[in-house]
């Protein structure tokens, strides 16, 4: 396995893995909450061009954010550092990676021709609105959340609020969004994003099949 | 130290200052009073620091163990790699838990909002809560004098934020030639605070560098980006079990108080609420009127 490309975002060092080289349209893969770029190795074979996969801060071989402070926007800054390195790239994101892909596709439409959003861990966050009855008395990070290769404090990206007007603003500026819920329940931000004009829905049930469908069009 | 410690009428330096580790970040705690007395934990506002309580704390210390926190990235506490509201709230919880018995909790401005949230989140740790003018921003947000609202769309503003982060260089404060320049800067923002007090308070908010003084606070401490709505300010406050004393100053100021109708709306979910107004004070009751504020608190806080 080759050494990852080292990038910097703020005070944290990031690992960008080149899963496959070559010429053609680049793909940047974004993993789910608590996962790593490794989770993309198999599925990304469905993409015909060069493939890169990022370890978000706090995950895999990227640095940890001292004292916590993980937010989807911070992770979007991670993905933006990778995009700056790659130039232009299609995005494929799972779970929190899908939400990050939405934010980045809406922020850098000139560099993101398409973004594939897939259901997975960290997709819903803490919902669209504060839940007044949510149990907030527990310890943070929750003791039951102990990912094998991630900082437990990344759990903050599983409880942040994702209002629908916020998601919609990014969806409306994205060039092309492709959504595949893989049969999972769609959170409110996803439903809102799905109403935007640039969105296509895919019936495919696996990341590899969805990626192949994205590559065909 | 190149400069000697300043003095200010009524200000007493902490009797003990110590470090406390919270979620991997070193926090500086300043203490006054009998270590065996009931604890009162003090939480400061944005870009302030724990020594801002140097005039209030010694008056409370006659009856309490007073513990003022330098929030992460502020005062003499360590810097984090990123800052969020929930981390500050968790820090407050960690400090209270370490004191070994339920606390009285007091916060000012942003620290008041965070103290309120910590009280909702850790009900077993809080006996009574004092919130000094920390009831969330108005729907228009906090605006320093002269600040213009950015009319661009959310993604366009986020692009600017990401552009700055791409630049990759460590953000830093410019150096001010002298303490008087720092005082003048802050005085423009908070005209009600006296020059004499600001000379004292900002001495502890700054550190010497080549060419003058810079703020000690981490330039990234206010640097986040994310969704927020005014109606989220009090979204969890119906869960507050401890009684709250809601304090405002009588005078209009840069950051408060909120218009009465809005303030009443924000406070509506609080089950055990008392309200008080410090006469002749603006937003910074504990700095502008420490004696009156202490008298109010000593009359309300249970021993």
C-alpha cells in the first residue's frame, strides 16, 4: 500500500489516499462517520478514472482535532483541502460523507461536476431541529461509540443540527447531485435536498452499483 | 514578566490558580475563598477571561469557594484545534464534576448561555444558576458597532470561509504598540467599561510579543461556521431543574439587554425563574457594578 498524500487543514494533518491512478475524470471518496478511506477500496473499483479517498480529520491516518470540535463544516474543510489538491473531482460520500459532499458540491460547483450521496453512518446528524426531549444528560462522547480507527469525539458529527433550509441552499447551487438512499430512511435534510432541480435519484442498492450508474452518465 | 501586575480598586488576584485537563485541553482555573466552602463556578463571555471576575469573586469568596474558568482558547488556558459551543459546555460540566459536590453556576454573556445549557445537561451538578445577560443574540445576531450584514447566500459565505482555511497560514492577531491601544480598541466595542478597568482587565487578556502586545485568546476561538437559528437559543431550557436568577443591567449597551418582550419569550420555558436588574450597569454587571452584583448574589445564593 502506498503512502497517503499529506495535506494540511488548519492545525490538522490529513491523509489522502490514491486508491487508483491513471487518466480521466477524478473521483474523491468520502467515508462514513467512524469509518476510514479503506471502506471505499472495493466499491470504488466501479469508477473508470482515478480514485482518491480521504480520511476525515479524527479518522484513519489523519490527525485528531485536539479537544474535539468536529463539525460537518470542519470536515467539509478537510474535503475542500483534498479538492484543492486534485483540482476538479466528482464526489462520492457515505453518511456524514454524503452531507459533506452536499455542502462542498454547493460551495465549489465550478470544481465539482457531480456528487453522489449515499446513506450510511452519520447521515442524519441530530435532525433538522432541536429535539426538546433528546436525552442530553449522558456522557460525551457516548461510551457505546468506540470506533476502531477514529477519535470518539467525532460522535459530535452524529448529533449536529441540519436544518432543511440550510441543506436546500447548498443543493440549489450544486451542479449535479445524485442520491441513492440504499433503502435507508431519509433524514429531513436529504428530503429537502432531493427537491432541488439538480437532483437525480438512483434505485441502486449498493455503493458500487450507484457509482457505476454515476460513471455511465 | 516584562510588566508588573496592575492594580484596580477592589480587584483581588486569585488566591490559587491551577491547571485542569478537560477532554485533552488544559484549562486554567482561578480560585478564591475557603476550599471547603460550597463552590461557585464562574464562566466568562466571548474573548474575555476568568480574571474579569477579579472584583466580583473576592466578595463572593466571603462565603463560597469561587472557581473562575478561563475557557479553552482564552486567558491562560490552552488552545484547541477547533472550537464549538458544545465543547465549552462539556468543559463546564467537567470542571463542576471535579469539584466533588453540586455547584452554584454563574455565567456572563456567552458564558451565561453555556452555563444555562450545562445546567440543563448536567442537572445533578448544579444547585442554582445565575445568568448575567446571556440569553442569546437578538434575531439579527450580535453585531459590533459598524458591522455590516453579509448579504450573500449561505454557500457563497461558506466559500469565503473555506478560502480562508485553504490559505493554510496560522491566523494571528496584529500586535498593538501598547496596552493603551488595546484599551482603546476594546473601549470602542464596550464604551461603558472604564479605561481604568480595561487597563487592568486587558493586561491579563494580552501577552507581550516583539513590537508590543497581542491578545492571548486563540484567533480561531470564534472561527466556526454552521447553522444557527434564534429559536434554538432556549430550545432546551424547559429542562432546567435548578432555579435561575436572570440578571440584566438597567442601561442599554452594545450587546444587551434584549428587548423586554424577546427576553420574556426566551425565559418563558424556565420553571423556577427569578429576575433582577443591576441599576446603572450595562452588559457587564460584574465588571461595572461588582459590589451591587455581589450583594444581589449573596442574597440569592444558598449557602
